[in-house]
């Protein structure tokens, strides 16, 4: 039972990270567009705000790259676990693959 909760937490965490990653990409794009649009003459207050936005943008880019790297690492770990299970139970894996292939074939040929 514990493994089920652990898996569910991992899936939920992965989905949350993916949403944050996508939101960060959109935010980065919008911030870059805003910085380009306000490149002309500005007041001192606007210049300060622009500098702060640029610094925040750099931090967001670093965070976005970090999230992307974590996702890659987790995918490699999941692939390694799947490989271990398949190697430990080759006939069961083959049976499951055959059954799923058969089911998909039946569903695809159905009208």
C-alpha cells in the first residue's frame, strides 16, 4: 500500500513541476517582450523596475532549466526501474505486452 501512495505522490509532484515549468516559460517570454518594448527613454523609476524585472527573469530562466533537468533525471530513473522489472520478470512482461497489443489491435479494427 505504501508504494501506491509513493507513486501517486511522485506523479502529482511531476505534474505540478511540469505546470510550473510551462508557466515559467510563458512568464520568461512575456518578460522578455516587455523588456524589449520598454527599451526607449524612461523615467528613473521605470528603469529601476526594468532592472529588477531583468534580474528576476534571469532567476526564472535558471529555475526553468533546473526543473527541466530534474524531469530528465526522473525519466532516466523511471526507465531504469522499468528495465529492472522487465529483466526480473521477462515472461510476465512479454505476456502483458502481448495482451495489450492484442487489446489495442481489437480496438483499432473495431468499427
